C-alpha cells in the first residue's frame, strides 16, 4: 500500500476519532456496561433485576478471566432456558441471563443470546491462542518492528520539515545591516513536527501494549482514564462547562490564528505592499494594522463560533482591568506608546535614529518595544515610551536628507581661499556627497593657535555618516599636505627673565636653620676618615690603571 493511501487512511481515522469525541452523545434510555476479555470489549449488558449493568459486567468479566487462565484447549459455551429466559453457560457454569433489556430493537432474547454466544466462542478461542508461545514470539517481533517503524517515521518527518517545508517558507527581506532570523512560522513547524513525532511514539506504544493480552487491559484502563480526563467537562465558563481537550483545542485554534495572522502579514508586506512602491516604514505600518485587526476579529469570531458567551467574560475583563491598573502599569504604558508610534509614525521601520545614546536602524516596532539594529550589528530593544518621553534624533524624518559638519583648523597665515577650495574639492570627490545642495565652507572664528573653519556637506544615507566623515578627514589631510597648508597643533611658550626675587624669612626660622647647620658641622667633625677600597687599591697598583 502506497504512502499517500496510508496517510489518507490515518487522516480519516483521526477525523473519525475527533468526531466521535466532539459530536454530542445521543440520549440513552437505559444504562449499559461493557463485557470485556483481555481488554477487548465484546458486548454491553443493561440493568436486570436487583443487579446494575456494572455489577453484571464485573461478574461476567471475572468468570471469563478465570476460565481463560486455566489453559484448557476447548471451553464449551451453551444456552439453556430458565424461567422463559435464555441463560448462557460456560463449562456448565451460569455466565449470563439474557433479558429483554439486553436486546436491540427488533431482536428477540433468544436471537440475542445466540449472537453473544458466537462472540464469546470467538473471543475465548482468540484469547487462548494469544497465550501460546508462538503468538508471544510473533508479538515480540512485531514490537521490534513497530519501534523501528516509529524511528523511521520520526526521521522522515524531520527530513520533510528540513528539506521540504522550510524551503517553502516566505523569506525575510534582508539588507546589508540585517541578518536572517527565526520566524514564528518556523517555530510553528518545529512544534508541529515535535507533536507528530510524539503521536507516532504514542501510537507505537499503544500498538505494542495491545499485542499482549497481559498489557492490553492496562492499556485500555489508561486510555479510558485519559479519555475521561480529557473529555469530561471540568472548566465552567458562563452557563456551560468545557472539557480539557476542548480547552486545548481552543488554544490550538488561537495559536493557529496567530500563525495565520503573522503569515498573512509577511505575505502582505513582501508580496502585495512591496509592489505598491510604498516606503518600508509605511509597508510595516499597514501590515501591523492588518495583523492586529485580523487577530482581534478572528478572536471574537472564534469565541462566538465556539459557543462561548462573551458576556460571561465581563468579570474576567474587570479583574484584568484592575490588574492592568495596579500591577501592569508598565506594560499598559508601553502598549499605548506602541499604538501611538504605529499610528502617528514619528519613527518607522527602516529609519536611522539615535535614542538614549544608541544609534541604529529601526528593524521592528511592536506594541511593547522597538528593535534597533546598531552599526555593530547588535539588536537593542528600546521601550516604546522612551521614544515619546525623551529626545529622539530621527535622521530619516521626514526625509533621509541630512547635513554633516566637518571641523577643520589651519595655521595663522594660511591662504583661506586656497583652504576653501581644497575643502570643496575633497567634498566633491566623495561619491556619497550630494552636489545639490553644494558643499559650503564657513569661517567660524580665530582660535588660540589656529583659524577655525567648518565644511558643510549633504548626504542621503544617514547610516553611513560616520564612514563618510572618516573618508573626508582622510582626504582633507592629504589635500592640505599636498597644497602645503599647515595644520597646527596646540603650543605653549614659556619666557624666563633673570633677576632676584625678594625673600623674607622670619627670625625664628633663621635661628632654627643656624642651629641645624652648627649641629651638622659638629657631627661631621667627629666622624672618622674612611677611604674607599677602590681608592686604596688604585693607590697600591698605579701601573694597572689604564
């Protein structure tokens, strides 16, 4: 059987299971309980006389389990009549009395007993067969095969995600200042792959436990507990109660809505708005508004279709409002600031800005923070309120045309006309400097050791201003040297004059200095005369000296 056929069969099986879980159970007129053998359901019985359906089922299950464990090659299952009702016997032991409540519509009690006898004979024979050595050997081989198949499927799912799904994703627009990043779609695909792999291993574990009669009953018990836990209404919302699997399904739909909205935002920005010729900031603004609008409308529609009464959320909304007012003031502040930035657009994606001493390009504007990619290729996330509460330099607003000022100093006595021509020539040689408006040179004043001038040029690429300044300084230095214009450096001259300085000393200090001199002379007088060894040696051997 081909892989697509298996895939569609599994998809239909999964859809059937979902429908069985979600479709409302039809109203039952009588309670029933299943008769099981080795974890497999045979048929259901209802209440009879003083026994409930559950009690009858437990009695029959116990007799069947004890009888099958005896290992006899053949067990007789017969029908006898007692008090006008058929009684099913197993090895001469009363097993079950078939009553009118056990029958299906249009079937007599005798016919129902015959049907159940056939089911019991086939089930008992199968249970005995599954306890043989040959079956256990085959079951072990099938278990190993199931594990290997699960490994193969898990690897295939990863290969499909890596080499088929990822290349189909829409690519992010990148420039020389930006780098590729993981998108939400990629995270969603990774989560989907991990979920499918988990389901594969879970299905393999269920298949292996169902192979052995000893573990099949445990598997059925775990499955019943799991289904009961997931399908039982436990979360009350409004007038209705919802099960855990319903809540998880709703969360999954909401996550799918977020992924869908983000995907449509990227498609709208990269495929549709890109063709309109709008600026990058305008494209990002329109795409963000469409994204938040789709999420808001989709959430309301999803809750309405789900049957959740939105009026039941008023208390939750009130509590959330109090929480925002008390503990989430900062988040609410950044959220409102983000909305103001998105709609008022003082800054846009692609603008070159300077805020809080950081210079870079705006890469993304969210409702909480703004991502700025600096010239060092480092992403900085700045709170949105910072753009509204402090001074921000936006080099791209309203247009990227901006002026640079290059300060130059020349020595006194330099020909300023020649200096002006040199600076203008240096500016005109640079390809990134505009010829209109033309470069200008202003004489700003007389310094302590130099004449001060400013070269003013205009550019259209603010993010390259530091590189342009560096290029201009290199070129100006070279041109001034070639044209023999002196570039001064700070100098200080100190002039000294001969003469005597009047010095006045107090009498007390004079007496102290006199006493000190006398004591020092007396101490030197009493010291013995010592001749250095080197001097003595030199006097003894005068001929050895050069």
